[in-house]
């Protein structure tokens, strides 16, 4: 960013992570649908994502996967060598997105229990907030479970203020104010890089930011969690898809979407709906051992290059039937997009369109051993949707996979 660029209101509210990643407000408006928002009127102001904290069976190798297959960069580490006798943790970056991959070092680590119950998954959707105490006071008054009261942690790089509240299942939201901190992640972590090198010709980054994180909750619990995000965290409704919209013959789900004031943080919440057979949400709930984060959507400015780079590293995407691209009705709805439809078809990329524009999206297979968490790549062109028009096409593809696993 240079001084000659126009300084709109949005420029001033870029997070430090976004500035560090050299992203502009205009890019973020396109990438994740960032909107202007006045935090002064917000009972629980959230600036954006701080980190997605994963608990994995083998954090050391998962960190390698996120570097090699997802093009992320290792920036910090905590482990026995740094005085952490419980676990290893690797901090990875891509643009403004931060993943923290943790795994048990000690057999007595609570992370080992978490992993036995849930498999690889997201334990903490950490959010950046400008005022931890104000958020927790509001959350507690609204009946939220406060897992960690506001407290400071400090080292030679400064002080971070932290607190944590519970959300669905065993998932938590750590609230982070790192405005007085210059270290690589948190006290207890040291800066660390790795010898991993990008393939020649691979894009500098495969994604720039986190767009949304979807939560799967039990039948009948969706409205309760939507209400939680509204009442406790001041989120507002973005879109609503119910029942028929996304039902296939065999399975169905209900989904509602809430977002924070500036729309950086978007949480679609799914619950299973009655179908003739077991839905993908039921399968998730069984294998995750309860509610949890189902998928992470990663925002990219060039989904074709990202898919190509990931496929070259062995990432598996859900196939999309040729009929999706050849169906005249669907083709008319797709309309004109930035690349020929054949380029999308070769990669199985889906298109959805609404009154604001269109989006391109594609979904990976589950990336761990259990049929639980997976990723989405999303390239937005004006549309602030989530691919509602693709749900049916997508679910039919997912069900073919469920059938192969004998879980339909
Ligand atoms: Fe999504």
C-alpha cells in the first residue's frame, strides 16, 4: 500500500495482519465482502479472524501439509524446546489467514483426549477484538459461558489480552487483543521458518484470507446458535436457506448465516433436516462426536491457479458431474464469468450468481481421516452469497462419496 492510494474509511480499519499481507480494502471488499461498520454502536465489536486453532493427531506432519499443499508459511512454533511440555504448535500464515496446528506431546495432554473424541478438527475459532473486557462483560450478561476471564499474557514483545467463550460443541472463541504485542504469535511462541520451498511457478499465495467457517449443530439446535451469535456477539443475519432449497432425495439440511458488523467473520450454521437417508450433517455429527466446525472457506483472487497448485500437491476436490456444466438451464444461470466454462469444468469449479454478482467455488474431500472437516475455495465477484444455487449439485456429489464410504 502506498500513500498515493485513496484513504477511505475502510483503509483505516484494515487489521494488522491484512496490512502485513499487503492487502487493500478494495481487495478485501472483493475477496470477502468487507463492509464499513461503526464498532462504537456494536455491543461486541469484532475486527476479524485471529486464528483457526486445530487439534491434530500429528501436528508436525499437518503443519507440513498446510505448507506443501496449501502454500502456507511457517512463522512461529511452541513445543518442548520452548518450555511447552504439553504439546507442539505450529503457526502458519497465508495472506491475512492464520492457522495454528497443535498436537499432544505429552501422553497426558488434554489435546490427546480431544483428538480421540473428535479426530482432527478446529477447537478454537479465535477472533480479533478491540476490547476484550467489553466483549466478555456483554457476553456474560447475555448468558454466555466464559471459559477464560480476560487476562494479560506478556513477554519481551509486549502484552496480549485474552479471554475465551464457549460456542457449539467443544468449540471455543478465544478473543484476542494483540494491539500491544509485536511477537510472532503469542507469548510462549518463538519465530520459526522452514526449509520448505514453493514449486517454481506456483502462485506466491494460494489464498489471501478466511471467508467463512461453517458450524454443524444437532437437529433443532440451529436457531439456538443463530440466536447466540445475535444476542451474545451482536452478529446479524446474512442469508437464510431452509429445507427445500437444499434438499436432495436422500438428505437435507437447514442453514442460516450470521456475520459480524464488517462481514469479515461469517458463520453459516447447519443442522440436519429429515431426509430419506442419513444426511451429510448427521454423518459429520456422528464422526466428529458432536457439533463442530464443518468447513473453512478460503478466499482466493484466482481460484483456477489455486486449484491447479493444490491438485499438483495431491489435494483431492469433490468431482462435479459434467451435466452441471452442460445443463442448458444451469448454463444460462451461470451466464458470463471471467473464464470460459470449460476451464471451470476441467477443475470441477462451481458457479453461483445472485443480484449482486457471482462467485466461483470448489470443495475438497475431508482432509483428515474422519469424514468431517473439509475446505472450500471461493472467488467472489460481487456476490455475497454462499453458493445456495450449488447446494443441490454439491450435495448430490457429496452423497455419491458418502455412498462409497457406506454411510448413506
Ligand atoms: Fe461454504
